[in-house]
């Protein structure tokens, strides 16, 4: 059996769909399934068992001999979360428990890290172990993810194979429940439908013009392919970037969403909310050479290709 935690959420639920297409249906889905706004993400998938997040660690200890692989993608992903205890519980200690069970029972593990660990990018965006202890994340969410990465690379007892994936700005189908944390593609599409125009955050950094803040946007279909690759090629444990490898502007992203709808862009700017303004990343770009060096064979969607597919085949098809 294959475990997928966070399977009612965005990335993990898309991964479940992808695993289904590869013929894997003996899946254990783990999440808080009481949230009805996520029900569409998992109810049409093929799986063997659904386990509440709070009950999973106990179940896993008792049934570890039945599990052949774990994708631990569940986390508290709200970058504005200020409650350190919740982040320690869900993003740090919960992950340590899963790691330890995988280690004891020789079960391979892929877990979700985050590009939020890189902070302002003072030390670049290379996924090597030497830089991880130096990183300065900008918010408690990023800190919680980096604390686990630091812990993982210090361990002498590990799963037989493990990979921590630093997700950059992921967008794509199954993110509608995320509200404020959904991608700018999702919000642009919604605002176009409701108002005919899009409001982006104004730059508060003199080095960047309005809308020209740069992020590495990666399509969820590529994320799922990389996860599946690691299940099929368990040869090189470690922490890996998972982005497109190409930084693009928010203006590009919003404009391409308009064009996917056959419309001319209509974009204005508003102040970045004060609660995230001083914690805002103005540039991220994944160095993807480590993943490519171990033989990852697939080309990534360009921003043009990914947005066109997402808008035309998912957002417009709802």
C-alpha cells in the first residue's frame, strides 16, 4: 500500500489522481476529512482506506508492515500562521514521527519541504546540505519547514530512501479550497469572471517595478511527475528543489491568464497587505540541476503551457 498524507488538499490530491493513472489504487489517504470544501478533491479517486490525520500515526505503527511507500505532503501550509505550537505539531513533530516509523520499518519516504525556507534568498536557491543550516526563512511556516530539513540531514538512522521536496509556487487544479493561499492564476481567473480585471500587489521594493516581482511558478502536474519519479527511482536520497527553474513575473502570470481566456489584460495594483509586506519574497528561482543530475527525464511545463492547460481544461470546465 502507498500512503499519501494531505490527500484532501491541493498537491497531494492531484498526486493521488496521478498515481491512479499509473495504475496505483491501493492507496491510504490521510487528512482531516471533516472539511467539506475539500471533498471534491478526493471523493472521485480510487483508494483502499481513508484515515483521519489525528489517527494516522497510531495506525501506521500498527500496520507499517503493510506499507511500501509514504508520500508525506500534509502540513499546515498557511504562510501567515503565527501559532508556533500548531506549526511545531503538524510540520515538525508529526513529520518526525512518520520519519521514525519509516526508518524502523525500512519504508521509503518523500516529504514536502518548501521554497519558503530560502527567505530572501541571501544564500541563493541551491538545494545543497551545506546551506540549509544558514537559511533565514521569513515566517514561522518557513521556519518550521527548515527546522525539519535541518533535523533530517543530521540523522544517522534514516528510511532506506528519502527525499525532501522544496516546493516553489505551485499552481493548478484542486486548489480552489485554499482561499487566500490559492495561486495568483486561480485568483486572476476568479477576478476576471467577477470584475473583468485583476489587481496585483504593488511592489514596495524600489528594485522591482509593480507586477515585476519574480517567482518560480511550477505546475502541479510537474510536481506529481517528480513525486512518482522518486517512487520509481529510489537511488539518491536528499533534499531537492521542485520548481520550474525559471523565474517569471506576476505580470506575466496574470497576463497569460487573460490571454488563455482570449482577453486583453486589464491589470491594476493595490498595496501588499501589511501582515505579509515585510515577509514578502521578491525573487525565487529553483536551481534544478540536482534533480536533473540524477536522471529526471521529463521537461517541465512552461508558464504559457501550464496556464493555458489549467484555465482551459480545468477552471473554465468547472
